[in-house]
């Protein structure tokens, strides 16, 4: 598998508007607009930082994965996303190595990227996302 870079850091927040007050107003990062991914019950907002981005995640429902994360662990870094050259190859390789996956197949995330999550049990407690952008 070829990992190209850290694509983004996913940060769970109670409110993207409140999050913007720090990431955009204080740090001066550009806010590139918000997008709701209804399947994941989340609204995301991306802030480019050099070659990577900060992704703020706000839950759209109390039973969504981001709401559950905040309930358990509070606001903060929820996942790390690595950009891979080919996500199908990467998943095949991980399966072959017996790595526990949340997504067996890539799905479509914010910005039309192909994404898949690895299980934190397989990664020393870090929720890892792979993503491929063409
Ligand atoms: Zn992400």
C-alpha cells in the first residue's frame, strides 16, 4: 500500500460554528464550506493547512457516530486520515494481513472521496481513515 500523506485530522465538535471561531477566526485557516453526509449523520467542514486539512465533524443526530464519540470521550481528535494511492489495493492488503476493518469496501465520504475506516482495536486505539481522491 502506498500512503501519500496525512490527508486530514478529523475533530469532533459540538458545533461547527463554535469550532470555526477558533480554527478560522483565531488561527486564520480558510473555511471551505460545510457539507452534510447524511449516511454518516454528520456535517463536516474542511480547513486546508498546507498539504493537509483539518476536518471538523458535527453530528446531525444524537445516535450518530460523532455524537457517540463526544458522549464517551468529549470533543477532540476523532480520527486521522491517510491519503492512499489506491484504496482498493490498500484494503485488500490489510485484509490479507488480518487487520480488523470497519469498512470492508470503500464508501463515498465528504468531497466525493473514497474512504474506509480501520477498527481502533487494530491500530492501538486510533480511528484510522484511508482516503483516495482522484
Ligand atoms: Zn475524515
